[in-house]
């Protein structure tokens, strides 16, 4: 029997709500990707070119530190990776997460929350960050997505 993890980063709580429903729908373990240094409202101001999130996203080598690690990542066959879309891609902290573990032989399924932007180059980026993994294209969800719709998606991708 395969074991599944839903790992997510949530800046405002929206992605956390979807990730929690997704973990229930998939019968998966849940792990929050928490930054060592929590993002403040000012850090998240994408209109400010000097805000922390803007600086990180403009520097492709930026790797914000994560506060904790997944215990025994080797036990998982599939990993859903969730986040809010920032600048038409995954936030830099997701890049940190992907580079922290060996995803060889695992299925990696990105999902995002956004007011309208899709996943952009996320699948391509994650494939580069997780050599040997099977990275699928993933999907964007509204914060109001039902557990039924998530279950249908899980059944398609797992």
C-alpha cells in the first residue's frame, strides 16, 4: 500500500485550508512547510520591490530556511506539494523544500491556491529540483474547493 504526504506552505492560511481538505481526501499525512523566519504582512507586500518576498522571488538562488523537517521522507511514495502562487511560480521556500529531500522514485504532485494565476513553470522547476521524481503538472484550487472535488482529483493523480 502506498503512503502519501501532503506538504504545504501557506502565507495567509488559504493554502493550509486546501491542504487539510486534500490530506483528508487522500488519507495522507500532513506537513506544514514553516519558514524559520515567519513572513510578516510587510514581507508579503508584492507591490514593494524591497519586501522580503519580492527580493526572494527576484533571486532564483534564494532558499529561505525551513523550521522543521519531514521525519522519514523515505516512507512516502507520493508527495503533494502545496503553496500560494507567487510571481507565476512556486515560492522560493518550496525550492528549499524540494532540495532538502531525495524524491527519486516518488510521485510529486504540485497544487496551488491563487486568485487567478495558474501554476506557471512550477512543474518544470520541480522536475529540475527533484531529479528522478515523477512530477506531474498539478492543479490550482479555490479556497472553497470541496473535499469531494479533491477526492476525485486524488483518484486521478495517484
